[in-house]
């Protein structure tokens, strides 16, 4: 994933991804910590309602989630030759459910982004972007299956998505 982050940076493109690995981070010049552990230590900055859609045998439900955000510096992987030796500062947004209904695993998203996130409003916006990921995944997979990118597209998949959905104001 680190090469992806660097490629985005080199191409002046932002990213927003859900963290899956507990990556090494720089807490200060001498202390190394881990990303998921640090994100889980962020104090809640807001409680807000969230609608969880139905999925694979789970009913749709309403819940209350906590929201926290901050930034951290990710250290490059030690065993990945393509990665730079330079650390990378990212913004981290954590959304979690303290009390899930019986039989449900508590919701937790730890999001990493290159988009500066310094206010609650910005953190909520990044969460809303993440909640729309299914639309991008569906449109992209269908366009790829039908070869629309290759038959009429410009080769710039983001611009092609703008052309397809016709809304130049919501995707940057």
C-alpha cells in the first residue's frame, strides 16, 4: 500500500483508504508505535448517528458511532524495495461503534487520507466519502467489464467517471 500512497503523492492525487494493517508510525524522533493502535487511542470528538445498510445476511440498522481524527507519520515498510525511505504524513479518521446489537460485530473504520482533515466538519465529510465507496466500486467494475474505459474513455479513469455520471462538482 505504501507504494500506492507514494504514487498518489507523486501524481498530486489524493487518497482515502480503509486501513487494514497495523503500520509502523513515528510517535516522535525516537519512539516507534503502530497506526491502528494509535488511532484507537484517539479520544472521541463526536458521537453521531449512522445508518448501516444491509449486507450479506445482516439487516440494515441505525446505530450511534464515535468519531475521532488526527494525523500521524507512517514509516516506510522495511522489506519493500519499491518503497521510498521517506516517512509519509497522513490524516487518520476513526469511526467506531461502542455498543453493537447482539450478534453483530461492532463497526470500526480506520481511514487514512492525504486530504488535510483538521475539523470535525472535514472528518465527517471524509467519512461520507468513504460511505459512497460502493458506488465507485460498482461503476468502475461495470465500466471495466464492458470495456467502456477503452472504447470511449480518455484513459483518465477519474475524468471518465465524471463524464459517465455527469457531475463535475462532487468528485475532485
